[in-house]
């Protein structure tokens, strides 16, 4: 028999029954970053300056089109609303950039540690090779010395054999001469 599902406790909140729209936070972040980047461009400043200039000219000189008289309260309200939205967008873009920088810094730190470990390994290998080359040089000198000693021994033996043969051939020449008599 299977156990029945546990009853929810009173301290556990119920999930909402109202469906909420689900937004991809990454897509929203990219969109707000693009807006924040646009706020920092010369194009935006030029367009904003042009809108303000047209607004002021129309409200100051076009008598029939005055929707915002001289203190330009509606223009100030528009700027306040724009600033109220721009500040959080810029902060969101800065936070996302900070997160990207942190990830990049972690990657850089990891690569630096790997590079340091590789460098230390190569330094140890290089030191071992230098020691081995030093041993090879000593071994080469020892080998050369031993070969010279062997050459000397072989020359001595060869000379002794040549002398023995020449002495033996002299004896043989003497025997043959004695036999022929």
C-alpha cells in the first residue's frame, strides 16, 4: 500500500491560484541593458534635446498649441518620469555587468592558477633536465676516459700479440732453416 500524500501544515503557505506571467529574467535584463546603453549615447542626448527644444518653442510661441504654459510643468513631469525609470534600468545594467565581471574574474583567476601550476611544473622539469644534462656531461667524460683506457689496453694486447707472433715467426724461420740443412 502506498502512503497517502502528507497534509500541508498550517505554517506552509498555499501556492497562489492566480496565474502570473512568467518572464525570462535574462531576456528582460538584456532588454533593459539595451535601453540603459541607449540612454548613454549621443543619439539619445541629441533626440532628447530636440524634443525639449520643440516642446519649448511650441509652448512659448504657438499660441494655439499651448498644452504646457511657461513653467513647463508637464515637461518637468515627463523628465521626472523618465528619470524614475532610467535610474533602475541603469542600476540593473550595472548589476548584470558586475555579475559578468565576477564570472570573468573567476575564470581569469582559475586560468592564472593553472598557468602558475604549469609554469611551476615546467620549471621543475627544466631543473631536472639541467641536472640530467650535467650528469650526462660527467658520464660522457667518464665514458671517454674508460674508452681511452680500453683503447690503451687493446693497443697493449695487440702489441704483445704482434711481438709474440714476430718472435714465433723468427723461431719458425729458424726451425725451417735447421730442417732444410
